[in-house]
C-alpha cells in the first residue's frame, strides 16, 4: 500500500502503526501497520515511481522493510548496515 500524497503522516514507534490523512480524500484516513515496535520510519521513493513508500529500518538487526508502491504485494526486506546504525534522509534533489 503506497502512501498517498498526504497532509499529516504519523508513525507510532511503540506499535509500528502508520496514520496518514491523504490530501486526495481527508475523510478517509489510512491506518496501516508496517514494521515492528522500535523500528525507525524511513518513508521514501524506493522504487523510483515518484510515490512515497511505507518503509522502516530495524536498528536491532540492520534490516530495511519497504512496501513499494509500484508492487505492494511484493515487500522488500533487505539487510544493509550494521546493528545500531541510524538511517538518515537523503538531501532533497539528490
């Protein structure tokens, strides 16, 4: 499930639930569980389609979990980094 263009996303790290109010339909908020408690939200365009994907990083195992908007039925799970790493955002325009 890709994140729609949004007004106010919120990620609860204690439950790993995402709360999004889409600007295209504010009366129909999206509530979606993705990740595990303690994961770090890292939404971004991981599949290059111009849409933001739900994604989390697990610092206890250095795994990335992504739901690509281009193919939400095929989540991406990839180990990258080392335990304890902290993800950072890529600067806008790069």
